[in-house]
C-alpha cells in the first residue's frame, strides 16, 4: 500500500495562514523587483499612496475617497500575487517537512577497509565519502552509499512512501541505498558516496521547498515578453498626460487626465494576471512532479519534459510486466496435450520463479491438473543453473527436464534419444513470435515446447497511441534479438525499437535524434545507462538504481517505476499548457478594460470616446475602480488553476493552440465584461460609485 507524501489541501487553514503571512513579508523591493510586471504595480502603489496623502492635506487631483479606493486595490493586487506564490511554496514546504523527519542525526559504525571489522562509532555527520559502515537489522542507514557486501531488506517508506521493503545487495542495479532508510533484515556494509549535507535526501528537501528553483528558459523568455509589454504600456501611458493637457488647452473644454487614473490604466492594461501567477505556475509544476514521487534536480528538466517528442522506454518492466508467462503447451508428434502439461506441471511444482508458477497455473487452467506431494512419490527437484540451463525433477521411475532447446537436445542425446525436427520447427516459430521456447523431455523422449512470452501491460498500447496523438515518438529499448523485439514492439504499439541494445548504441541513438532537432527522454537504472542518461534531455533515474545512474539523470523516480516517464511527460506538458492558457487569458482580458477605462478617463476631453462605453458603467470613477477591483480579484479566482494546472488533453500542437484560443482567449475576452459590470452594479448599490 502506498502512503506517498501528499501535500495538504490547497485551502488548508494552516497553509493559507502561512501564505497570508508570507504575502506581507514579500512586500519588499528586493523580492518584488524579481517580477518586473508586479514591480510596476508595486511602484504604482507607492505613487497613489503619496497622492492620497496629498489629497488628505487638501491638495487633490481626485477625491480622496477615489484615490484611496484605487490605492487599496493596487496593494491588494500585489498581495494577491504574493499570496499565489506563497501558497505554491507552502505546499512544497509542507511536503518537505515530512521528508525532514527521515533526516536524523544517527550514529554509524565505521568499519576498516581491510578486515571489515568495526573500528569506531561516529555521528553520521562525521562520515566522509569513501568511508565503510555496517548497518544491521533495525538500524537507520546513516548516509547515501553503495552496498559493497551483504543482502538485506530495506524499508524506504520514509523516502518513497511505499510500505513494502525492497532488497538491496552488492553489485548490479540494486546496490544504491539512501540515508534515512531502515534495514529491516540481515545486514549491509555500505560505502558512503556523498559528503555531509549533500545527500540525496538533502537535495530532495531543497528542491521540494523551492529554495533552489531557477527560472527555466521558456519562463525567462515569457518574463521578458511580459516586461516588454509592460514597458510599452508604461511609455504609452506616460505620453497620455502631456497629450491630455495639450488637448484640453487646445479645445478649451474638458479635464486633463490625472496621475491616479493613469496609474490605474497602466496596471489594468499591463499583463498583471499572468505576471502575478507566473512564479506560482512554475513552483506548482515542480510540486506536481514531487507528488508523483519524482524529484527533479532542476526546473529545466520539468519544462523540457513538456517539450519532449521522443521517448526511449526499456522493454522489461515498462512495456512488459517484467516476468515471462506460460502462454501455451505445443506438443511433439505422438504426444497428447495432457501428457505434456502433466510433465511440465510436475517439473515446475518446486520452481518458485514467476515463469515456473505460471506453468503450474496454465496446466491447471487448461487440463485441470492438480498438485501432487513430491515427497510422497520420492521426487527431488533439480534446480536451474547457468551451466546446464535446465531444471527438472527426478523420481524413482521418472526423470523430466525443461529448459533451453540446445541444452535439452544435449540431454536427450546423452540419454540415447534424438531431437525431433518438428520440435526444432516449433522452437524457431516461437522465437520468431517474440516468445521464449522451453523444451520438455522425459529421458530420451521429447514431449514438446512450453511457449513463454513477455506479457505486454494492459492499456500500454492505448497510452502509446495517446502519446502519438501528442506528436511524441516512442522507441522500445531491449537486449532481445531483432525478431523478438519486433514482435513485442508490434504488440505494444511502439513506433520503433532498438534491439540488442548496448550502452554505445543507446547513446548514439539519443545523439542522432538530438541532431535532428528532437528532445529525448529516457529512463535507466544501471551504470551502463549512465552515458545515455547524461545525454538525454529528460533523464529519469530509478531510485533503486546505481549511484552513477542517479548522478547522470536530472530526475529520480522514488518509486523506481519505469512507466513513470509517461506521467512525467504529461506533467511537463500540463505545466506548459497552464502557462500558455493563462497568458492567453491575461492578454485577452485586457481588451475589456479598454472599454471600461478609456471612455471614463478621456470622455470629457474627447466626447466621441463615450461610444466605447458599451457596458454603460455608472460613473467614470466607478468604471475605473471596477476595472482595478476586477484586475485584483481575478488573480484569486485563477490561483486554483495555476496550482492544479490546466487539464491535460492528448492533442497535437495545432489543436491545442485552437482549443487554447477558444477557451482562454474567448473566455478572457468575455469574463471581464461580465465581472466589471457586476462590480460596477455592486458599487452603485453600496453608494460607493
């Protein structure tokens, strides 16, 4: 059962209270200047505050109440932007708090390099890279490292949230251990691989808290665009004051626009909506990834996931279930199906491998064969070995073997028998279909073939079809021969495959795609995957993998689930879609504000502009104040969308653009007309207009 570290509800009282507190703490120039759009609003707040103080002293360009209303709502706009960012950061910090519980100051038993005897007991903080420590059942792993000796079950629930212990052992791809996890059986000798304060858990906490979040290239580009738009509006607004004064003097009528109204106009026309939410969108994207139990080592990796157009996926455990299953019994000439099934069943009863258990199940399903007591018939199990490549069972009157075709052929010939040509044809046919043939023989007589096949995961073909609709190419990587790889690739529905894959071949494939302008994502867990992971644009290393793999990747999947790569791409695309949707909405809703503020600000000077007042707002003051209020409160209404993300839909880029324009472009155009009018009616009803 999974108990992943889920963040609290978005509107959790404690979280909201802390976000409100942080909103006020962020009201400093050092923080505000990081967001150019909101910094302009921030400066406008001070300017209108001074104008209000001036009006209180009797030197007023507008009524004091009007200036106060504008001033308060401008400050609220800045606070709402701070609140959105603080709420996003708070969700990450709440998750980090649970991770910090796993980081303990534990003691460690350092052992000598030569004889592996305990030399001294030290604090985990005193360990250095290269030190050897021994950890026994019930003890906490003091630091990240690689198992150099021993095999043990390790409880990683403090890190991954998964309650089932995992096996860690020296050598291979299951040797990496993380500080803060707990050994639940046996013992391990671990070589420390990191310095204090630089552990994987420390990096996880820092990333979740957002302390090291850097803006991504696309986010920087969008920030520059928003700043440029704001600068254009600032210059345009600044020229309106002398132009208005000149027009009034020439016409001899009307009233020049005031600085308060110009500030309100600038704030409403600048892209403040997306400017207020941009940081929150980026933080929330990383939070969504961490909720999926994936730690991104950089914000760039999350964004790159949204632009990926090639996925390299390992076959075993990703596309297939990971264990071959018995699919059918194929008899040799003169052998009945029941006889083959019974022999295969008997030889597999003591076999605890997934393949062996599947043979027992298939024999029971197809022929109703029941288990027998091996001791009662005097049977002994012959285990599989790499040398014989066979397993089987011996009894007083029977000797059954099952295994690789050439191994069983040698066994049959040693018994004085011959290997039938028909069985050789069956073996070749099964191999061409992508299966694994296991030949069954009883002494000198070949009974037939068990067809073992990699079982493609349910629904995986549909997921690949979904990725194809999004313009993403899927490539299966496998060490199988080309015939087997082709059969599984066809069944799974991938676009391409790489058979007999070597580290060099994987690396070259990624480079070839990248040279063609493609962005590539892949998963890996072994040291032999490290070169390809380092080359890939999005590289997801398994937490159960080697330290080399985790260091080469820019993401680590704590669940060690290779299919998570598909989810990572979805989250990355959701981040980009959310940013694009809210940018579209922000720019579109500025149009409605033209129809509210422009007539109110300049109708006395240019009566013809009154025709733009299609909303029929109560008064010029009410129109301007209504637009400023709407500009502030729309940020709050969009916070859930910014933090939860736009719903992901598997569509191509063209379809997504059209959908974006229809929903968020048209919506951004219509909603302000309704919102500003309702606020105007409310102000009139309260006699504030």
